[in-house]
């Protein structure tokens, strides 16, 4: 039986990818930010997940105003890094797990979550930056990755509660997959940030840290945070954090926080990440 053993939440700021790709991680601006991921890199290497279900959002790379899937699952064999305007990142291709991905797609649709099934797409910084932060710069990513894309770019994004329920359904789907494999689920994006307009650069440390606290202390509160609160308190792009609730919903009621890191500044965004172990 496949099992979800742990979850990670992490920012996906594109500049982190640039710092990694161009070996700038030791520079003053980046040192502390990247050091916060050292523990997690060691832990992931020890855990050796067979598959990561990587919940992320596309930023008008694979999807645009022509097609806006609320929830999409990548069922293909391979996904290439997207060209986001300056050529694709020089990072390995993402190797999918079509058998598990199709199984999850089937279970979710029968469980009344109508997923969009994607067999071909390129993956942008939303997916590749967290891989760099957890795995560094290997020649090939050390596990299979199932991309799970969420629309948080064009209104209306899904509610936090809907994301949580999807996470619970993903956990049920994984548990009914007959192979004995170790699966992690990562939720990416955030934390507080606004990239445009008069409030560009907005960071809300108090709000972000309460969100991180409550992933283990009071996750039920997080399910009920309305869109308008994300917008008001965490800026126009803070809504990316609903994707962390898919990860959290998939871990079940009891988790233990193994590691946590919060750092400002990085580009225009508060960098946060957390590692949660599933207990029951
Ligand atoms: C930045 C952060 C993001 O989440 C993103 O998708 C694009 C840019 C930034 O802080 O620069
Ligand atoms: Fe983003």
C-alpha cells in the first residue's frame, strides 16, 4: 500500500531559482535564506520519497486566459522546465509517475473532485524552485514527481476549505494504490507578497507566523480563512497559501512540526517553509 508520510510547505520565489542556478547562494543577500533549507535537504535525502505530489500554481506559463483549470493533475511521463521569458531553467526534467497519477485522477473524479487531466505541459518556477530548494543541483531529480496545479492567479481561486478537502481525497487515493511506496506531498507558494500596485512589497510577518503555527496548532482555523483576508493581510499574491492547505489536509488530523524557517527579504516576498510529519 502506498502511504503519505510527510508534507512540506515552501515559497517558490523565482529569484531563489536564479540564485541556485547561478551559484549565488553563498552571497550575503542569500546566505541565511538558503541556510534555512539545509536541515530539510538532509532530511529529504534520508527519507528518500519515491514520489512527491507537488502542489503548485502555474504563472501563465502552461495555462493562460484561454484555459484556467481550478485543479489539474499531471499524468504524463515527463514535464520540461518552462521558458518564462529568458529560456528554460537549466534544471533536470521532471519525471512523472503516470500509474499513480492516473490512479489519483480516477479516485478523485469518482470522489467528486473533477480534475483536469494534463498529459503534456511545461512546469514553471512554481514547481521547479521548490525542487531546487529541497534537492539542490543534482543531474536528475531523485524521485518521481506528480504535478498538481491549482488556479490561484485568476479570480476565483478555490477556497481554503475546498483545498483541504481535496488533500483529504488525495490521501484516500494514495492509500488505495497497491504498490508499497513512500509518498510526500508538498504545498508551495506564499508567503505574504504583493508584486504590483501601491502595496507592492507588502510583508506581514505576524500573519505568516500564525499561519505556520496553526498548521500544527489549529489547522481547522486555516480552513476558514476567507479570500478577502489573504488579500488584505498578505497582499494580492498571498492567496498562493491556500495550496499549503491541500498538503495539510492530506496529512490527516495529527502532525509533528519537524522544521520551520522564515526569512525576509527575498525578492518581494517572505520566504517560509515548514516540514510536517504525519503521525496517524
Ligand atoms: C515573486 C514571488 C512569486 O511567488 C512569484 O510567483 C513571482 C515572483 C517575487 O517575490 O519576486
Ligand atoms: Fe508565485
